[in-house]
C-alpha cells in the first residue's frame, strides 16, 4: 500500500457490521413501526423488505464466508420460497384465528389469565418476543431430537441448503409453517396480548431471524447474550451433526444458554450432507432422505423415532 493511499474501508465496515448491524437494524425496524403506526402484517412486510435490502448489500460487501456466493437463480428460488412461506403463514394464521383462538380465549377466561397491558409497550413487545421463542426453542429442540417429528415437520428442507444467507430464513417446507406460526398464536390467545404488542414482537422476530441467517460476521457485545446473531445460528445449520444440534433458539439465544444447548465456533459448511438436494428432493425429504443425509431421521438412534 502506498504511503499516501487511504486504508481500505472494508475492514472498518466489517468491524462496524460485527458490532452494530444487529442493534441498528432492530432499532430501525421498531422505529419505523412506531413512526408509521402500522398494523402487524404491513409492519412485518416493510421491516422484512428493508432489512433484507440492507443485509443483501452487506452480504455482497463483507460476507462472513466469501466463497458462499449466490447465483441469480439461487436468489430467485429463495425469493420465491420466501413469498410462498409468507402466503402460507397468512393462511395458517387465518385458520388458527378461526379454530385455535376461540378455544384459547375460553381457557384464558376459565383460568383467569391476563396480559400486562399496563406495562410500557416496548416491555410488552420484548416479553412476547422472548416468551414466543421460549416455546419455539422447545418445539425446535424436539424436532431435532425425534426422527419422526423431524420428518413430519419437514424441517430438513430448511437445513438442506448449503451456503446460508439471510433469504434462507424464508426457505421452509409447507409442513413446517404450522409450527412457525404456533408459539405467538398460543401466547396471544392464552394470555390475550394486545394487537400492538403482537405487531411489535412480530417485527422484532422477523427482522432478527433474517439477521440470524445472514452470511455476515455479526456478534454484538452484550446483545449476543440475549438475541441470536448470525455467527451463533450459522452453527445450528452446520453440516456437522453435533454442531447443528445446538443453538435451537432462532431469536433468543438466552434459552440455549440457560438450558445447556449453546455452542460457538467456526462453521465450514451448512447442510444435511456433502451434496445439496435439488428443490424436488427437498420437498420430498419428509418421505425420503438421500443416503448421504446425516439428520435426526437418518441416525434413528435411541429416542429418534
């Protein structure tokens, strides 16, 4: 480097992304929601769009694993899967609203349960965010423990991708959408959480999940003890079976720390085997896994189903 040549901005950008990208994106998403007074669905969609635009640019400039480059066709496939997941989520939420919520409301009345509506809104948002991921932590952990549930949920579809990126957060098997929507619906229905708390928690969750899947070196001091970041969740998608059976909390890594399933370290490759299955193969994973797959279903050990 010449003496009068300024240093490359990439190392500085990489350091800034590592320590500030997650809190800035989360705060920005919540600020947008509050400023525009948006409903749950609109807030989530706008926050997702903005977060993914920023994450895509950063993944291009300072990827955590530079060799994990996406071809245009791969990006188009992930975008299509993301849109399909959003549509199915809306259908499932509508169905839950007609079937599950009335039963939960009756249970709430019978047990005298209630939501702390007198708390500041941000505190309610954080409570619902953490509590929802507490439920999902145990669902997710069970999926990775029991082979039959791994197949029934179609969770192998989400794990089958090599080269993890932010867009992978929306790459889910249609079977799994039922589980993705369940925790927040259960809490909102059983305790009667208000619409504002539900909208804020949804914004926080969808943006943080996108950050957690990004091909970025993100590991903010202090925040890393509570909110799941990309370095932690990449570990969960590792090709190494033992590494993938850790860090189950997609949003609140706090639960892994408390219940002994937290791990950290470098990840060479993501996926369920040395080859990434094609799209049709991924869709058929609940019924048939490739011979090279290393999953809860393929191992069929004690308690694996």
